[in-house]
C-alpha cells in the first residue's frame, strides 16, 4: 500500500482505531504497525489543534533517545505535511503517552546535524522513512520533543 496517496479520512480512521486500542488496553504497548516487513511500536501525541484549539491524539512511530522523542512528519511521503505537524508548530506543548506513562514535552523542529542524527535514529526505528523521503520533493520535518520540567 502506498501511504503517500492514502486519503486523509483513511489516515484519521486508522489513527482513531489505534488510539482506541491503546485506551482500551491502558498502554501504547498494545499498538504497533507492520509495513514492508518492519514492525514498530507507537507512542501517542496529544496536541492542541492549530485552528480548532481542540485536543487531538495522534499515534506516531516511537523514536526515543535519552528521554527525548522525535516526531517525523512524513505522512508516508505525501506532498503535504500531516495535520499534527501544523498543530505542533502552532502549539509546541504536547503530551507523549509511551507505554503506561504520559508526560508533557515541548516540540521544536530540528535542522542541520541535529536533524541528520534524529533522522538516522528514525530510520533505524522505521526504515520506510527513507522510502517516504524519495517519494516527495518536500523536506520531511523532524521535531524533537523535550521533557518539560
């Protein structure tokens, strides 16, 4: 399945299904994705809608390093950024639910060497990110989520 051409309503339905599974089980350990022979765990980001101001929950690939997380706005290599990216840019305070723990974080987009380092970590977690990069002309944003004390 080519995720870059998946209609937004299909993305939303699939995300709602994954969030519902995690809520029902009480842990994000119950949700993962399988694609092209790779399995990856997910975390759930709770963001504030850029336009609506409403709380939104979005599952993303778990890319953790040293207590921080990366959120890769790939949308499967689609030509546009996912909606949650715009939410994080407008409202960088987020809650990350990983396993049974939820904590506040602040997002910031990374560039240069820091982006390359986080991109490499992301590709190790989900090798399809490199495929997604080849499908689009946009630079896929990488945001680092840092704990808020």
